[in-house]
């Protein structure tokens, strides 16, 4: 595990992020094309910046497993960022978390309007399947659907809504986090590996890695909502507590939350050592998640 | 074209509808499975009845083109009804059409709540891609994405939202209708044909047929909103006019609207005659759309 003080060489992540940003711009429909407003809204949300962790995970797993065809992994990896953005847009809606700020800018329904936000979320959702299908593999279309369906992300979102304002056990929070956030991160790593035709044992290890960092990612999100800086986060801190959200710190306290996240990342780093080729890239991603302040 | 007085033998449509209802029940996640509330909401909306025109169109095209594998067309045809239901749920939301009644029952956000309606719509959206992928054909995943993306249904929905309360030309209304409703009906016929490996000229005719009945279907919807009966429709009549929606009757009057719908259906029936095998089933579907009162 990287301590806060360990300096990480982030060149790899920055390069990949630049590449992902370029592809996202390419795959999103242009504003010059009708329906203008819908395309503008989609681009506003997707191109607002972001760490691009999900596409980077897919790219890293793909390359680690020997994949080398940008025409396959390009659209598939961007599909993962696009589906993530759709989930944020719908999550921010007044009837959901009712958030005004995202990535330092007004949320989509604030900048445009609620109807446009519902439709732009839906449009990104479709686009993610369109791009995933461009990989030519029906297997990863299934993977995406499983990661974001009621057995994955949407199941976690529903549980999250239902848990608000209630007493929750740590098992319930773990369910919410591993589904709402974990399932898509895990799915991203798996999709990269599957597209590179990795073998079953390698896929099992990558799945395990994805699961650990997926859960850690959301616990750290909870911790940052308590002690992060609004300027860096680009969204209001303390909103979980105000909204009586089910979080790790609320149930086990901030210290135990941080400790569990770090243990999960340490486990992920252990798994990285056993992965074929480019294990150090998986280590870097885990360490980066541990150090993130936004 | 069938006049109102012509008695149609609806046995074929009823049999197919029964089969589709059985499959929908099978493919929807059970209420006994967590997240219970989300699964309950999905089933509430999909199993509320409905004409099942989209799956029937797909089944009819599939069989007309020689397809005979229920394991392929079953999930694909149900995907079309499920994606249609998702679009109705999101369309009914307070920030969209704000409708309280659908198929004679409270709309989903009225029966449950808004957050659940957003998530259940999203969950049906994912499920439709999952089922479409079960056909094993990446081609029809693309077809579905094209039919419901910003170049299809969602483009029409956005245009519809933007057109509210404005003066609209007949070309604008035609764009809205052919995209918002037409694209998925056209796509349903195409998906059935593609899954049966039909040849290009047959696909072109089926596409043409789907386009005609797709536009006619929405014009008749507009007409029913003016002069239909609430009990039969299962939703409030006159809501288009109250909401200042862009409709055919609003722009060209009820008589010309009815005339254009009937002309489109007459054209669709002409095309049916030129289709290989089961042409009479396509004729029946067109006549049924012309006679529908719900």
C-alpha cells in the first residue's frame, strides 16, 4: 500500500487518460448533429474530466493479457466511462441524491433541466452498449449488462436509496458498495481481460483484483465525503451525512473505514504480483486509488 | 385498409400475445430475489398488459423469413417490449409528461416513487440489451442501440420535449413521431428479419413496412388522445392538448391526421403482399393498428 507520502510516477495513468479523453470526444455524437441539445448535454457530462479509472482498468487488463487491437479495446473501454457517467447523471437527479455540483460544475439537471438529464443519461446508457458491441464480442455485452443490472450497479443503487435514513449493518453497506460502485470496476477489469482472450485462472485473479479495488474505491469515497476538500473533490463534502446515506464511516467510524480500504488495496497489490505481465500497472492503479483526494 | 366495421380474426395476435406474456414473466427477475422492490417495480410495469406489438412484429418477421429457433427469437422479441416499457416509465415522470395513469393503473412513480421509477426504467433498459445479446447476434445489439439511441427513439423524445408549447411544422411532427415511436417499431421488424438471416431485398421491404406502420401508429395515438375513450385507453385523454404537445391533429387537424395514418397503413398492406411467406400476418398487424381503440 502506498502511504500518502509515497511519490507515485503517474505518467502511465496520465498517458492513458489523455488517450481515453481523445477517444471519448471521437465516440460522442457531435453537437452539430441533431438533436443538438441532447448531444450537448451528453458531452457536457462525459467531457467534464474525471480520472477515467474504468477505461484505464480495462486497457490495463487487456494489455496485460496480451491484447493489442485498439479497434477492439478503444470503444469497449470508453463504453465503461460512458456508462459510469450515465449512472452519475441519474444519481444526481432531484428524486435521487439531489446534487447541485459534480466535478466542480453544476450537475446536468442544474445546467440544462431535469428532462434533458433523464434523456441524456438514457442516451449515454444506449451508447455504452453500442460501443461495447463494436468490440465484436457478445460476451462483453453480457458482462456489461451483468455489471450494471439489478444484480450489479442498479441493485446497489436501489439498496442505497432504501438504506437512507435507516440503521444499517456493515454487511448491508458492504453490499451497497460492492454493487453500486464495485460491480462496474470489477466488470471493467474483466472486460479488458475477456477481450484479450485470457485464460480462466488469469480471469479469476483479475476479477479478484477488481473486486478488492472496487470496494476500496467506494469506501475511500465515503471517507473523502467526510474529510476531503470541496475544491479538489469538485462536489460538496458532508452531503452523505446530510442525506443520511449509508456509509462506512457512519457505521464503523472513519478509522476503521480507512483501515479496511487500505487492507483491500494491500490485498489487490498482492494479487497484482501474481498476474502475468504488467503487474506493476495494477499495483500503480491500486496505490493511486489509495492516495486519491478527488 | 381495414375499415372500423371490418371484423378481423385476431386469433394469431392473441396467441402470440399469450406466448410473449409467458416469456416476459420468465425473463423478468423474480420478486423473491433481492433487490425485491426494484424487481417488483419492473414487473408492475411490464406485466400491466399491452398489445405486445413490438415483439409480435419481430416474431412475425422472423417466421416470415424462415426463422424457427425459439431460443433466439424469444429473448430478442421480449427485449423489444421491455425497452418499450422503460421508455414509457421515463416518459411518464413528473419532469417529462407527468402522467398519473398508464394502462388503467397508476404510473410507476405514482405507485412506487420517482427514484424507483428512474431505476426501474434503467433496469429494464439494461435487461433489454441482456436479452438481445442472448440471441447470440451482435448485429441485433447494434440494431437495438440504433433504434433507441439519439438517432432514433431518444432523438424523438428530446425533439418532443423541445417542441412543447411551440408552433411546429408538419415536418417537425413527422420527425418526432417517426423517431420517438417509429424507430423502435421499424427496428422490431428488422431485428426479427435479421435474426432469420433474410436477404437484403427482403430486409429493405420489411424495413419499409415497419417505417409505415411505425409512423401510422403514433398518428393514431394522437387521434385517440383527442377522440378515444379513457376506459379503453387506460390513460387520460386530452393530455396532449393540455400539455401543448406537438401532435398531428394539432397541426393538420383530426381529419387529415386520420387520412395520413390510413394512407400509411394502406401502403404497408401493399408492401405486405410483396413479402415472402406469411404476408397476410403483416396485413393483419397493419389492419389491427388501423382499428385499435387502445
